[in-house]
C-alpha cells in the first residue's frame, strides 16, 4: 500500500534536513583530502566558482522539479513534461546513489571505530607515524572494516524505518548547529598552533601550476558531491517540502552553509598539517591521521575527540539517510510497494556495495578497476561521473525543456516573492555554463586533451 507523503514538519526542519544531507563526510573528510592532493588554494577557488555557477543553479533546479510535483524524479518529469525521455535518467540517479552510499558507509564505519577508540581511551597519545599505522591497520583488517560498516548501515536503516519526519528532521535540527560550533572551536585551536599560517597560505593562496585538469575535475565533482547534487537527492527531498518553502533563499542558504563547513574543516586541518610537519597530500587517510594529533594537544583532548566523532557520525548519517531515501522513495512512487519493502531492497543492495568497498583495502585489494581498488574507483566515479552526468541532465532539462512559468512559479511561490536577477541568472547558467563546463570535463575523460 502506498504510504501518505508526510513531508517535513517545519520550514526550518526541511532546511536543516537538507543541510544535513549536504554537510557530511564530503565536507569534513573528502574536501580537505582533495584540496591537499590538488595543491590547496587554486583548487578551492575553482571549487567556489563551481558552487556559484553550477551548484546553486542546479540545486534550485532540483528543488523546482521536486517541489512543483511532490514526486521523485521519474514521476515528476512525467507530470511536468509528459512523455519526455529525460525520465530515464532517474535510473542513473538511483544507481549512483546506491554506489555512492555503499562506499561512503565504509568511511562512516571508520568514524565509528575512531569514536570507539576515543571513548575507550586508546586513540590519543601517539605519534603521527603511529596514527598512520593505526589507520592502515584498520583498513587492512577485513573483519574490523566490515563490521563497523555493517553496524553503520544497520543504524542508518533503523533511523529510516522510523520515517522521514521523526528520524531525519529531529536529528538534523540538533546536530547540525552543534557541529558548526565545534568546528569553530577547532579552527581557533588550529590557528593558534605555531606555524599555522603556512596552512592558511596553502589554503587561500592559489598556485595554479599545481592544479591542472585533474584538479579542475576534482573540484567540480566535489562541489556536486558536497551539495548532494546530480543523483536526484534534492529532487527527492524537495518533494517532501511544503509549498510555502522559499526555494531561492533556501538554496543559497544551504549552499553557503555547506561551503562554510568545508572551508572551516580546511582551517581545522591544514594549519595543523603544516604545524606538525606532515604532508597535505596523504589522500583519504588525511583527517584520520591529523585529527587525533590535533585533539591530543588540546586540554581535555579525549572529550573533544569523542564529541567530534559523535557529531561527525551524525553529519554522516544524515547524509546516508538522504542517499538511501533516493531508491526508497523511487520504489515507493514507481512500483507502489510499501516503504518497508523498498527499505529492505535498498539495504540489501547497499550492503553488498559497502562490503565490497570495505574489503577493497585487504581481501579484495587485488581487484582493480581502471587501476583503482573498488573503494577508490567508487570515490572517483560517484562524484566525477554519476553526479556530473546527473547535473548535466538536470541543467539541460530545466534550462531548455521545462516551461518558464513552472520555474517562475516555483522560484516566486506563484508570484508572491520577486525573483529579481535570480531567474535569468540561473537560466543562463543552466543553459550554457553548466552544459559547456561539464561537457568539457567529459571530453577530458575521453583523452581529447
Ligand atoms: N553531500 C554529502 C556530503 O558532502 C554526501 C551526499 C549526501 C550526497 N546525499 C547525497 C552526495 C546525494 C550526492 C548526492 O557528505
């Protein structure tokens, strides 16, 4: 039986849940390690440009599609433009979400182990080299990696089984502001370390010679990843928005908060990296090496580290919930199955992807896809192919095929608010800038230049 769409209870709750989706490991784990691998400042500049020119317009597009119909992508497109072939891409979104959530859960599993070790007192009190070994030992031990990942997925689906309103909204309302405050405390702490300015220089002084095409691709993929774009997540969430939510304002607020969290995470990590004489390009293990080193030099380090990993856990679970919601809502809407059944099917698929990813540093480390192990492959393909492709399709659809009235009505709530320059700006970005930029990236993949 089809369950009634409950929707988010309050406008603030809807924003908090969407910020909850956006803010996650993407900001705190992935953004710093990608910035570190791509030379810092120049990468961040490209990232910011991508947020303004592509991120915000595509976010508004997803909101327009979702809120105007209160349906997930396939049904929404069918309603807005009957017979349009664009609905096929909803399958790309669902597949993308399953793959991304699969590998992402493995990192969430690492977070739980770090939380556990913080609480039992074994995390702090080591040298940076020992932290590196500690991380290698975790990812190299299949049982540990798999168990933490499974535990995480279990909790994820437990919250989901309680329904969107009670589970997601309530959690996001409390946890997101707390995470924000904690990050600011850590920023101040990092800025007070000796030699911290080298880190700030790395972050904010663009050195374009270190960027290259790879850096540009990574920055663009990361902007999509961080804002939860391209795999119909925000279409799904905005299908639960109330009609009086303000799409323009909300999209700008959400993007700004998300970007701020990523930059704050950078300010926590890089001053410490340089102050402790470590390498910024450590890759996915970066924060797991640096954070314990930061916490242990703070008074009351154990408490800080427990608090931080608890909040990181919540930030991550509000993101995986939004990712899991994509296939669940899709199946409920399209195949009219119960939410419970959709949840179980989603859980099974995600668990398979997650276990394969969790094993890709140990048992399955020999399995290579395009010279990457399964985890690294998904970490690349998710943002840099699935999300960019989804973003391209969304931009073309809303920019070129959706009726102007629908866009106008959604942006202004039926004429109640003024859209000012926002509407022409996003239409220009959607029609020209986003397609050209993303197509250039895809040409780069094919080796044209
Ligand atoms: N934005 C989240 C992060 O930065 C990840 C995420 C959640 C996501 N939902 C998504 C990414 C949907 C793409 C699509 O951690």
